[in-house]
C-alpha cells in the first residue's frame, strides 16, 4: 500500500486519476500531519502534492534564499538552524521538526527563508510548489490560518510555531482541538437557560421543593437530557446530551443542588449559577435560534472531553463500568500505551487519574526531584528543560514523560513545564506504576514442553473486567489468566480445560473462545483445528497451570472434555455460518465426531450437534437456484452490478453469496463487444480467461483486467479469485492480448448519467429515502460472514475463500458518496442545488437516527468533497441552521485521536448499528501491519485478540435486526426500493470536477 500511494504522488497532478486521489487521501487522512485539515483542503493537497524522501544530512534550503516549496513532514526528523550573523557556518540548531510539522510558508509572500533546514535522519516529505500552495491558501484561508501561520502574521518568521511555545491553544505544528474559554461557556449557559425557560411543556426551569425547603429556579437532570436530545440533530442521543451538560457543570455554569461534580440522567436538581445567586438581572436578554445553534455546536465539541475528565477525577473505586469503558477507549488509542496488553490497559483504567494545569509555565516537576509519577499528555503541550541547555524539546498530545525515573528508581533528569494555558494529563503514581507495569513479568506464567514455551499466560490482578462484583462471581484468583501467546495445539487444549464448562464457577469470560474461533484461520488451517478437536476428544492427560507437568485425567474429567469438544464445535458452527457447511474437512470431522458420540453414548450432545447442523442448513439451503441461477441479491441493472445475476424485479430476501454460487457476468473486448460468462464466485482469474478465450478468439496469451471509467487499467493476477465483486463502481472487466492492453478504453455507459434524479427526489421525503437506503445497507451488512474480514486483511487467495459480500458492502459506501455528488453536480439551477444540499443534510440526519453511520459518513463526505465544497454561491444560499448542522456533522468525521468523537457516540448506541466500516477495516489492517503474527514459534494472541475485538464489535452491531417501521405505502415503497438499490453515478473524479467548475467557474 505504501508503494501504491507513493507511486500515485509521483504522477503529475493533471495525470492523477480519481482512484489515485482516493488512494492518496486514504493515506493522508490518517497521518498526524493532516489530522486537523478540512477534508476539502486535504483533497486539494492530495491533488497538488509531491512525495520526496531524503537521506540524513541533506540541506533543503539555506537562510536568506527565496523558497520554491512548502513542506509537510511525513516521517523522520529535520534540524532547523538559524544564524544571527547571516553566515551559514555560524548557524545554531534551534529546534527539530518531526512528523506533523509544516514549514516553508514564506512562499506565500516570497520573503527570504529565515532559517536553514537540514535532514537529521532519513525523512519522508510532502512538497507543494509555490504557485499551487498559494492557490490552496487563497481558496481555503479560513481553514488554514489556525493551522499554518502566514509570514505576515508571524513575529518570528518561518517555523514560528516551533521556535516559540505556541499561543492560542496550539501545539507544536498541530493545533489542538478547539478549546473554548470559560467566558464562552458562561455565555453559552445564558443562551441555553433562555431556551429552557421558553420550554413550557413540561416547564423545565421552575421552583421546586427538596427536603421540605424551596429551591428556586432549578431543573431536573433527566428532563433536561430529554429536552436537549430532541431539540437539534446536533445532539446525538442521551449520552451526548449528558456530556454537553457535563461541560457546563465542569465549568461551574451549572451546579448540582447538593454540590455533586457529575451530571446524571436522573431526578437530581440542577440550576444555573446566576439562579443560585438570585441574580435578578440574569435572563433579561433574549437570544435567537441561531445563538442556540452556536451554543449547541460549542457544547457538542466540549462535552465528550468533559465526560472523560469527570470519569478520571473520580476515585478508582467509585468509577462505574461506563466510566472505566470510557477511560479504556481513550487508552487504546494513546501511542505511549500501544505496546501494552489489553489486560494491562484495563488495569490502567482503574489507576490513571487526571491532573490539570490552567496556566502556561506551570512546573509539573523539577530536575533533581525524586520521581513519584508518570504522565501522559491528554491535551496541551509541555516544554522539557535541562539545566544549562534551556528548552531541549516540546512534547505534545499522546506523548509521555516521567517514566525513566520510576523504572530506574532515580532522580528527575529534566524540568517539565506547561507551554500553554490549558493542559490535561493522565497521571499514575509510583506504587500503581510498579504494580501494573514494572512487575508485568511476575504476572506471566509460561508453560513448557521439552524445554520450550508452548503457552504464555498473563495473570489478571484486577477484581473484574469492568463492573462485575467479585463477591458475587466468586472467581478464585488462580483462574484469572489471559492467553498472550502459545502454539495452536496448546491453545485448543487450554480452551477446553478452562473456558468451556458452563457449570464451572471458576471460569470467567474474557472472549478467548470467540476470539480463537474468529481468528484461527490466521495461524492454523481448518484441517488442523478439526484434527486437534478430535485429538482432544480422545485425550488422556491434562496440564497444570503454573507447572511444567501433565497428569492423567479421571474418567469423569475425560467425559467432560468430550462434552466440551462438542460445545466448542457448536460455537464454531454458529460463528462460521455458511462456511461451516461448505468445507470438506469440517464435513469429515463432523461425521467422525458424531460416530464417536454414538459410540460413547453421549446422545444429548449428539442431538445438540444434529439440531445445530439442521438449523444451519435451513438458514443456508443448497437448493435455492431459480432457473439455474443463484437467488443472489436482486439487481435491476446487471450491466452495473458485475457478478450479480438479474433474477427478477421483485424484491426478495437478501442472501449471502457463497463461493459455489453461480456468477453471471460480462467480459468486454477492446471493441466493446462482450461475452457472458457463468462461473462460480470462487473461480480464479485464469479460469475466467480460459472460459472467455474460447469465445472471443483472441489467442492464448490474454490478460484479464479492470478498466475504470477514468481509463485506468488494472490487470489481475491469474491466481486471484472473486474479482467480479471487487470492481470499482463503474468498472468493467476486459480481456485482451498481453501486447494490446493499451488499446482498452472505457465503454460509453461507464461515463454515468447525464441528468440528475431531481424530479424523483422532490417527490420523495428524506426520511423515506433514509429508511430504504438503511434497509438495503443492513442487508449487505448482515450478509457478510465474519471470516470475510479475516480473509480480506490476510489475503483471500491464501485461504482460497471469497470476500464477495464484504466487497459489495464496501463498494456501497462509494456508491452512496458518488450518488450524492452526482445529483448535486448534474443540477443546473442554483436554487435546486441549494434544495438538494438541504435534502442531503436531512438525509444524513435521518440515517443517523436509524443508527446508519455508514451512509451518514458517505453523505457527509460527499458534501465535503472537492467538487461540492467549492460551490461558494450554493453554500452561501444555504440557511445558517443547515450550515451549522453540516459543521457539527463534520465534527463527527474529525479524524483526530483516531476518530474519537465518532467512536464514543457510536459506542453508546444499542443495536442494530451500521458502523463506519472503512474505519474498522483500517483498525484491523493497522493491527496486522504493526504486530507480528508469531514470535519464538508462538502465536501472538494479543494480535488475534485485537483483531477479534473489532469483529466482536461488528457482531454486536448486528445482533438485533433492523425493525423500524417503513414511513411510506407499499406502492411507492417498491419504487424507492428499486431506486436506492441501483444508484446510477459518475465515478470519474475528473468529470465531477469539470462539472463543478462548469456550474460555478473559478473567480479571477
């Protein structure tokens, strides 16, 4: 993937295809350097930027030169030198630039470079030419001024944001998320109070009685949450409303009658601080609806951080399961903790506290002091000072400090002081640090066979896994072990010994069974797992945890192991779904297991297994062919849906695609004639070539490739399988002799529509569209087998398994996004484009109401695309209320801290939920790339657990069916259903941009 995005950047901007820009954007949006950039700006950077890698010791430019490029640091480090005399040999190092830093902004006004920049190690940089950077700056000045200082506003010059401690809540090279002043929150409280006073049914703010005394002008917490959750699409449910009110409580704008520090969704009385002081002048001023929208936007951005700080301020024993989960979710994405195991992070969720500093220059500890705490920067930045050297570096959000003195039991080697006004830190004391982190090895148990480790276990010292009372679960300490690594064989054995017997009160659920059955294709074959289960069925010994020995098992225990093998098989059957029926190894294994059960007279287990298989066969029947074709999801446009049969126009129940299902698709030739091929979905590319060659008579040396609407050609490898479902939205499959590949061109139909569906959209409500889009999205989502995620991340060819259902789900995101762009860009009249913007904002809001984050993200990203976001005239006509809703929606897309805002909001929802799938795929991909699958011949089960936890989240999201009532009558429902399942789009980025400039030409 790295090579791919670099090769895309190597092309001239004019030669980059839409697919190239998508690849670059997908890479850049996850980089620290660009996490604060507006998506529209980032798209332009993707278009104009160039990649460059440099070895150590290369001088980019010298002090006094006139610059040609603006730079962003992607990887590595550069040294900034400055000379007071102007002579190069007198230059002194003043700071270091690292990933996330920008420099070279003097190109905006052609002022001389004020520093010399030299690479201090191997570096990867993004360069933008002077004229292009000026273009980006002029178009997007309002987005960039807070991120990149202009030379005219800089009192120091280039690298101002690195040489001096940042001002106005910005950190080194990267501003923090907006921090609102106490004054802004107080004014926001007045606006919210005014709106609450206008609410009459029920009347929120009024006098009440508490403990036989009158409490003036107060409100009930649960009623305020009810009201706030309903008044605006900017409020994403009750959890979000509580977080917004918590921000006011934290700042003292709202107080609890009884002086609590947590805002609760309960019958607890609260009041605004002016009401508490009987301020008669309070509330004399009236506020508009627009003022309320501004306040809701501010509270929306402040609330989630306030909720986290509230949880961290609580003593460990007072933290609720929700508090611990909130803290843990934050720890998971902190880079300083990435090397720690899941269980250690859970322990840290109990131990971490919050330390805050509100004044720049506050000293956290001094050089020479005894080390008593370890810190991680949650928000803000600090300077590291060494006696005689001054400031040697600056640390930012996610960085840690203070650990060395604790590990070595030594004195502090530097002084740490805050470099901005508002800073928050995670803090853990020396005692807890030693207990949790320093003594990890003492909590590790290693089981050996023949002198080699075969299983590595981690002892769990916390009383529970978030929220369970140990006195009720009666879990003996000796049983609290989590698997960190092991051989596949020994992990199966350990599973059967410790996780399978429901009657054993010594067990606890750490998801080991599910995680193993989800992830096993990564490290062992299906045949090997079947063999191990049968071997354990007939096992005659067991091991003892903590000792390098085994012992013979009793007849009773032997029978228990046999039953546990059946339990594990039943769970595997449930999780694997249709794949359990299709695999010949499993078929043979089930036959042998049932014979053994009959021989051992385990009739109850025999019947359980038989019933489970019958249920699975009913769910995935093998005789569901219609006229010789598979009843796959219905498509009304088979020429667009390559690889999916057009069975009938009637909407049928959506069924998962299986590898053995019949796949009917077209293969085009250079002259745009085509032949229709019918093969199983799991057919290889070579099989498709062989079938097509017999009909098109192009010779024996042919290549199969995808031709995109942009003209880009992507050849397939002969061993690839299921390529038809992986085509781009308007992509087509072509065959040609190897030497004539360059002659292939897109077909006319690949260009997409020429008119919008405005008339139809005007006749259908936004909620109706959202319902039927969501209904179809859930069908695609539910059709994906959990192992398809594994096959996609680790290679479907290596497992000889298809990912057709996942391919269609992921392509759906592109379809919805491109459909929104296409509709707006094909609408000529300005007022109609404004109408469509309002329509799509409402559509996104309704998708969110249906917990459909997938299409919500697709719609909002379409509105933020380069082609749509540049419509200044259209956006100016959009009412301010809709613009603010759009701004809030963009806040949910905010990628900082690994999409923390979205993760917290989605994490509080009840299923069914349709998550933002590209983010989950990214999570699993990063886990795979960043962690070894094996070390010392043992499977790294921490990696398996991390990947499986993402898939468990997916399972949770679809654990309930989508049961919302359809908002329309059956007659129009059929029409809308057909419409949303067959979006006709333009997927050529260049065409979309041309349409955009034609509608609203660039101003001179």
